[in-house]
C-alpha cells in the first residue's frame, strides 16, 4: 500500500448554473484539476463520479462525464452516499491508488439540481431516509429531519435561535470573500432572525441552498506524486460510518453517531490526541447543511465536549484566530451544497488552504500543523466520511 | 376529496404543457429563456410519471391489524429485539416469521418539528407537526396532533389509528395527552 496525495484541484463556480449542462459543469472542474496537476487524461487510470441525480436528466452521469471530459475508456463508477457522495467518490479514487491498482486517479463530484423546479427537489430530498415509514405518510423534508435534531439539542442544552444565527452569519461572512460561493454576501443577525421558518425551529437562513456545482481532484501514489509536484497534499487518514435509515431507530438526537465513529477512526489512525484534536489541526470544513449540523459537528469531531458546541459558536471560536477555523470557505450554507460535489469541494478548499492558496487573504487560516479536516455527512447522519489532509507525508 | 387535489395538480401541469406546445409550434423548438437569467433551457418533451409499487406481503399483518385500529411491531422470539417499523426477519439471529406485538400505552415525545415548506405531494395539507415518540422498546415517527400548548419534548402521547383525509387511507398518528 502506498501513500496517496492530491496533486491537482479544480472547482467550478457554485450557484444556479443554468448556463451549462451537467457534463459542461463537470468539465470546468476537471479541466482545472488536470491543468493544476499537469497530467493528461490518458494518465488518469480510474475516475469516480459523485452524483446523486434524479433531479438531473442523466441516469449514467459517470459515462456522460467520462465521454465529455475525454476520460473514457478508463474505469469509472457513479458513487452515491447522499450528501456525502463527493467524499465517497474521493474514497473510491483514494482506495484505487492506495491499493496500488492505479498510480493516478481522479475523483469528480458534480450536481446540477436546477434541472428540476425547486418543489420537485424538495420532494426528492424529503424521500431520503426511509421512504415508506418517514416520507410516504408523514412528508418529512430535509430541513425537517435536521429540525428534529435541533429541537432535541435545544431542549437538552439550551441552544438559542441566536446561536444558530451565529453559524449562518459566519458562513456568509466567509462566503462573501469566496469567488466560488453561491452566496457572496454577508447577512446580519437581524436578517437571520426575520427569515421565514421552513421546518421549525429551522429557518430559511439556517439552510444550505439548492446549488449546482462541480469539483475535482487528481490523486497520485507517493512515487508518482513526487514526479509531478513539490507540494503534494496527502490524504493522511479517512474514517467512515453509517447510521440507520429510520431516524426512529436512533435514541439520541443531539449527536451523529456515524460522524463520531468516523472521526475517532481518523484520530486513531493519525495518532491525534482525542481530548484536544483541534490543537493538531489548522482548519476544518464541516457539513453545515443546516446550522444545527455545524454545532453538532463541533462535538462529534471533539472540537468541543458534548453540549458545548454552542459555546464555540457563541464565543466565535470557529472564526480565523479562534480555537479552530471552521468553514472559512463559506461552508455549505453560503458556498452552496451541490450534493454530489460537496465532499470533493471540501477536499479542494482544504488542499488550497494547506498550500496558502485560499482565494482571498481574509479566508486563509494560519497553517501551523499542516493538517486540515473534512467532515461530510450524507442524509441525516446516514453516511459519514471524515478525511484528514496533511502537507506532511504520512509515516514521517 | 383527493381527486380534487389531483385535478388541481393536473390542471397546473396541463397549463405549463400548453405553453410549451405553443412555444414549440411557434419556434420549432422546446427552448425557452429562463426568466431570471435569460439562459436558454431545453424543456424535456418526454414524461416520466413515478408511482412505485412497494411489496408489503411479509408485513401484511401490520396492515390487517391497522384496519382494526392497532399498530403492531414485530418481536424476535430468540433475542427479544422489537422492531418498528415492523420487519419479518431478525438479522441478528437470522430467524424469520417474528411474532407480532402491539405498540400501546403512553409514549414520550423525543423530538418534533413543524413542516412549513412542504413537498408538492403534501402541499394540500396545512402545516403539520412530525415527531418521534418512544413507547418502551421502540420509537414511532408520525404526525403529532392535539393542543399546540402541550407540544414539547417529553410530552405524553398515545397512538391513534384513523383515516388520513383527503386521501382516505388508514394510518396512525400521535395524539398529545
């Protein structure tokens, strides 16, 4: 088994991208990643495509994108892990290289949600869980599932509306600086508090938007990476977990068990101190599909103890300069959440952070340890992927 | 009546299709500018009507008893695990044909939400409360009904089987006590 490095990154503008189709959107990211890595398509021996689809027309996105980007005839597959499909695609390509089967592989994440009207998208995402026992009879929606967590968390730990607002305000603060972000504008607490409820206690401004976008990374084995670049970003460790389809089969709605498990795997593999992992990590991207999810992520990643994630938010400890900067690219909330692209987008954002290549100085974290962490959750804690990126070669 | 809800939806669809047909007739293509951006969009001319047929044979007793007003879970004889939603296989013991057990008595509301932005297929209902309640060994997800002032985490609830209107099919709900 070999070490695996990111040697090239690509990221499209996120937003309502009706100016392109699915494969054109993917190409924007793929082209950038190829150019950055300085590799040809024929060098890519395997590529995975994270895409949930159903709202977009192509049922076989991997081959449509393969053809358009001239990646055919290398092996491929479309990967689905709901909102963590991007991380699942990253995992596919990572394992292909790690196992020694491919020297160079590419992970692509792409989603074009605006091929269907918003109500249709609401309908389809609401069905993600257990279709029959949650949606068919009770019409849960994606914000609804996370609202069930928010209600329980508020009840147990005294979380206030304003605490959630802090997360939204921070996301938009950094999103305003990110040229790739869907929403490049700041919001105020007042605007947040006035925004309309979508699934009580969650409001519109607690929610990530319906977004189109693509991201891609080129991965290479240690031997090959050293030929292409002087500044590889290593995938030091990855942890994975899953949760029950039915939320009713869970007992605690203040934590995402799958994410806790994935984080512990990563910390163990990278020998990171579980009591204070933030001391060894410089920056993190967490899955803030809804503001409550970011607060729970602080705890699941052990950046704060159980029930104290809201304190990190209140004290603004996750801005640059605080305990640990989180979502300084705007997060899902402001950067946007093109479901299948998000996990790969996190890898791109964090690789660039580690190399001091954030698109704007105001969103560049200080890199002392050379480590960044991505936390990508699919569904409502149905899938979890936690990935640690490092500028230091693993094993050194 | 559910037929009224369906008719209204079909009417909306028919209106959009009529406009599309007119456009195609005028320009020769189903391409129109997106109102916000002016980006040309090809409007799909092929339809896909999705209505899944889900097999329920293995848990048909659940529906038979639901008709009699009871909500049933299944229980594994060997390890005692109770399953809700009901399932006829215990993957832990690899046994099948589990026994049936009624979910009854007082439950405790673990969490809830009020759905304001609804999926189109639920748009004909007023805002509804969805909660998860614990009844001993199992939890049940369902709509929560009853006085709103009693709605909070920890509230006592009971299961009630009744018809969901306007569809008119039998389902269960949680009633605040």
